[in-house]
C-alpha cells in the first residue's frame, strides 16, 4: 500500500514540523484537526501562519520513498481548523 508523507510548515519561522504518514490528504487534514484541540497551542492561536504540505509517497511494504519535486500545499491551517 502506498501512503503519503506530510508535514506542517510554520511560515513565520520558515521551519517544518515532524513528518507523518497518512492514507490521503483528507485523512491528513482530519489528523491535523484532531491534533490541535488545545486553544493555546501556536497553530490554534495563529493558524494563518501554518500550512499542511505533502512531501511525497512511501510504499509501506518496502519503505521505498518517492519525493514530490516540489512540496504540495494541501491546505492552510486556518482553513483546516475552520477559524
């Protein structure tokens, strides 16, 4: 099975967060929504400063990775978090 690799970019800090793997963009967005429930966390306080990117794909049976030529913007966190 092929899954996608994602990260959250802090656009103000110009730094990415930890990588994570999900089945598709919709599942990644759902994971982000459920991860940032604390109203005091930075992505909740400043959601326009953060964005979800897909970096590539990974074959779960072999670990083979195919990176995107350019990271793909999935959505901004202010949209995902419905702020």
